[in-house]
C-alpha cells in the first residue's frame, strides 16, 4: 500500500466551519489528472499507473486550503500533516485493455477519512467502471484520553492530554480545548489513547422550556439583545425556538447559560 505524507506550508489553520476543505482539496488532487493514457490489462496495472501519475501532484497540492476539524478556537499551531493512503482494486477484477482512464469523484462522496474515487475507461474495446479505495488522514491538535474512561464518568483535567490526532478518523469533530471537555459527562467508553470527539460528550442543557432567556441577534457588524421565552429546552448544538417580548417567534442556537443566538 502506498502511503503519501504531505506537510502543509500553511502556518494558520482554517476555521472549523471550513474543515472539510482540506479533505476536498486532497480529493480533487486525486482526481486532478482527468485524462490519462494507460495500458492496463488487469486491476493491478491500473493502480500502478495511477499511483505514478498522481505522486508529484499530491505531494505539492494536497494541502491547499488546509484546515482543521477540531472543535474550539483555532489558533497558531504547526501546519497540519496530511497522509493519503491509496488502496488496492479488487484482485479478482479482470479489466479489458484501456487507452484512456478517467478518475472522478463519485456523486455525494467526500474524500475525508475512508473514501473512494472512481476509475472509468473512456477509450477501449469494453467500457468499465471501478472504484479505488483511498484513506485521507488529517493530523492536528486534539485531546486524548491516555488511560481511557468509562461511559457516565465526568472528565477531569488530569485525564486529558493534548496531542496529535487524526481529525478525519471520524466525522464527528475532535475536541481541542480542555475547557470544552472538563466537567462533561461521557456518553460512551473510551479506550486508552483514544481521541475525544464531540459526540462522546453529553450535550449540556443551558436552560429549560419556559425560562426567560437573553436573545442575541447577530448581524454583519452588529448585535442586538432582548429578552424572550424559551419554547423548548436549550440543548447544546440543537436549534430552539424563542418568543420575543413583541410576540415574534425566532429560531436560534443555545450559546450559554440562558442565552440564545439568532443569526440575521
């Protein structure tokens, strides 16, 4: 299996909202050679030609638009490390000779973690289409649980360690700021050395239905505050409706103790 390790030249990581761009950039690098002339008679030949054609391109371009999927504030840090592992086609395949193979990104596919790219014969006696497995690893700062922990336990600062984690190993974001983890309840068992993910933590409830909350309306360059009544429980990360003093019903996101943020 070919493993390609790339060091980014970027000094500042992108925001969490743009984390997927790194995987997308790596993905489009993998499909950058849109038309290639090859001469495969079997699956192994096609993969060998693909590796050789993509090696230099991946090395220089895979980290363009690099970012991080870690939760919390993105700050100054070492450039993320990206590793692209190209898998193998099914050895049972017997592909007809092809003069031109086109790699492409299948519809709905995102090259982040375990994924695949398509290969189709564009010029040959018998058209064919196969999928090549790829794994895109994105290493960045995150929290580890060195000794492991059990579901239902409350995390303490002594149980956590900041280290390098594979951000793309799971789709749920990694937690990078200890302040977002200390005092939180785990929803699942964690093995020793496992990276802490947002989904591993029980959602916090910032307020209950019927409580009076501060409604903060955020716009471009301004913020307005008023009071309202929560029409549902304020669970972290879940939208909630509030009724303002004027009777208007708005949907916002719980953002702290009795606080709801509404984006205008």
